[in-house]
C-alpha cells in the first residue's frame, strides 16, 4: 500500500510517499481502507518535531506515519463491533501514533463509530479530532443551558464545531474571528461575533461563564476582565503554570488544559448529531494524497476556515 512517511522531523519535504506492507490487525482492531484523512495543526507541529513527540511517547528517531483522523470502509475485522463493509470514522490512537496517512489503517475498533449515511467520507474524516476536542472541553467545563460561552477562533477546525456543540447544549455563544469570517461564525449559530482586530474585548462583551481558549496564555489573561467571578476557562493550547493560575485565582476563575483522547463513545455521540443534521463539517479545501505537503502548508497558515481534508 502507499503511505506517507515522515522520515525525520522537519520540513514538508520530509513527508515521503512509499510502498509498504498493509498493516496486520490485532485483537479488537479493524483494517480500514481509508477514503479521507483530516489534517490538524498537530500534524504540522509533530512534523516539525513538537506535537505528540512532546506528550505522546513517540520515538523521534524512527520513521513515523502522521495523522489520526480517518474515514473509510472496514475490509477486515478482529472485533465484534464492526463488520466488513461498514463505513466508519474516528480519531485513531491519539495521543500516540495514528498511522493515518496511508491507504489502509489498523485501528482499535473502540476508537471508531459508524459513519452516518447522510454525510460524505470527507465530512466524516473532518468530524473527528476537532469536534472530539470541542465536545470533551464543553463537557468537562459542564456548560449548561443559558451559560454565556466565549469561543476563540470560532471559524477554525475546533472552533466551528465548538460553536455548534455549545448551541446544542443551550448556551449563549459568542465567537471570535477576523471580520472576513464573521458571517461564517454567525451561520454556525453563534449569537454574537467579536472581530479581534477591530473590537476591544472588554467593550464587546461581559459576564462570561466559560471561555474556550484555542490561542494561548496571553489570550487567557486578556480574557480575565470579561469572565464572571467564579467562571471557568479551558485551554487546548496553554498549560496553566503557577503564574497563570495565580492570576485566575485572584478573580476566582478556574482554569484547566485539556488534551483530546480517542473515544469511540464520543464518536458515536457526534455521529448522532451529524446524522440528524445538528452538527455539520465545513470543508474549505480538499487535497489529493500526493498533495500532503500543500495540506500541511495550508494548516500552518493558522487561517484555515473550518477543516481541510486529504482524499486517498
Ligand atoms: N489540546 C488539544 O487536544 C487540541 C486539540 C485540537 C487542537 N488543538 C490546538 O488548538 C489550536 C486550534 O486548532 P484548530 O484546529 O482550530 O486550528 P485552525 O483550524 O488552524 O484555526 C484557524 C482559525 O483560527 C482563527 N484565528 C487565528 N488567529 C485568531 C485570533 N487571534 N483570534 C481569533 N481567531 C483566530 C482563524 O480565523 P481568522 O482567519 O478569521 O483569524 C482561523 O479560522 C491549535 O493550536 C491546535 O494545535 C489542541
């Protein structure tokens, strides 16, 4: 089969297409013929030597097949969960080695769910790491109906699902992006939009119950004046060091980092929402399997709208 190997951490030229053996499946795994793969910032961060190398117990010296997000068809199974021919999607072995940039992937069945029939393989591949992150954050934060929720980078991969999932939980949602993506953020169901270039946060909003940070520690500090006493902030980027925790404590705000985890039950929950149209993937660009370097360059811009996918 064809697979894209990261021969050593570095530039996109280190992503090399090779012919390698189709992987064997272990107990409780299925072999998926991959149709689409989604690309996340962590793909590029890992390619550059960071990402899961920092937290996923991954050997920097060995060849690595990047990628975690797949949608495809089960062609062999060692699990009772799925039959041959089932269309599935999921985030495989995160944080670890997903081996997703390949024509066939051996995946733990418990990381997958059945793909709803009404969405494409592209839309399914997109709806894996990014909405799992949003879901796991919003659930951990205990977001409830009526909460005022501020979501940063609401037009991005994680953010565009977070807006929809927070609305599904009954929250009042305020999303940030540049002006160019205002209509997109509102079209996802956000109640309000803040243009981070043109508006001062403290003038634009107030009394936030929960902040979902997708940008980093400076952004969290900048958000403090608009968070309610007793509110919460969760970040998928910033680690909460002592200094940051002290600044939050002074305002009686709880802060926490979250790293997304593979989870088939959560995938099944997302599949339900995708199936009944309450959640949708926005794909701004698709690439061919031979264009992986271009896909990495796109995700590295930090300006991606919704998701990008690579079709195999
Ligand atoms: N901890 C975890 O488990 C986890 C999981 C997933 C992702 N992450 C991390 O979370 C971050 C976001 O991931 P992603 O997939 O959503 O990235 P992404 O798709 O690349 O995000 C791009 C979006 O960010 C917006 N943006 C850029 N700068 C902004 C700013 N200053 N304020 C508001 N919006 C801004 C852009 O909109 P404009 O062009 O309009 O500015 C663009 O639409 C990445 O660092 C990623 O590695 C962590």
